C-alpha cells in the first residue's frame, strides 16, 4: 500500500511517566490498525536523554489521517492516556505528558 | 527484515535552498540502499511552514547505522550537499542547510 502521508506525534513525558507511557503503547488495542487508509506505525524511544518519543504513522492520504483524528478509534486508542492526564489535572499536578502532531509528505525513498 | 533502530536526520533549509534539497534527494544514487543492515528510508517534507525536513532511516541495528556514518557510501551520498555548504562558506554566505541526527529504538508497532 502506498505510503504518501506521515504524521509524527512528538510526545514529551515526565521522567516518572515514561514507564507507563511505554506500557500503554506496548498494550495498545490496535483499533487504529483496522482503519481505511492506515498503513503502518512505529513508536520510537529516544536514545538521547530527556528527548521526545516519536509516534510515526503512515497513511495513504491526509484525508485518512484527518478522519482518524475525528474517529471513535482515536478516542478509544487514547482513553487511558487521556485519563492519566485528567487525573493529574484534577489532583493539581502537572500533566505527565504532552503531545504535538506534525504532518509530512513522503517526497522520496 | 527487522526494523529495530531508527535514525532521524532533522534538516533545516533556507527557503531558497528547499528546491535544491528536494532535487538532491529526488536524484540520490542510493548508495546507502546496498549497505548491510539498511532496511528503508523516507524523506519527509513538512506540511507546516518553515519546519524541518525529516530523513528517517530504518536499520537492523545501531551498529549498522554507525558503520554507515563512517563509510565511503556516506561521503558519496552527501557529496553534492557538502559541496553546496562548502561553496556558501567560501563565499562568506550562511550555510544553506543544517542537520541534526537523533536516534531511536522501535519499542512498539
């Protein structure tokens, strides 16, 4: 399947949250994998100290990616992480993680 | 082939250099593709204005990546870009591009 469009989610975790973050991705339910236009994803752990994790997902088109961000699969796939953030806020603590999506076109291989 | 190790080269180009940068990757000689341990690579053009290009390469191991950075293929593969930078410096101009390698382990898919 053609990999035309790439979304990179740059995720910053507090040091205490890293183990939990890795656990959540290691046990993800893979709802995203069944979506039309989804091709592949990789969760990348930085070798540099205190750097971002990258979640890199490949899609056949930008539309497929945008549809995912508005889908039930998106909410389900992030439910445990969103709940961790909600609990931290409710307890007056700083958020254990933050994320920033950037998108790209594959122009060469 | 197992994709264990990922190198991301974050490349910043001046606006004037972007077309040339894309041309260089579009016409690359693919010397890297023959190296042991090389799996795959993607050149990603940012959809956000004034953001970095990403060159994402997958390797079977960190050693394979490190061997590449010290290889003749690395020098050949970057020869035209390095020459552009050299010329700019010789002319007293700012560098048309800069790059920053970061490396990652694939922890989940």
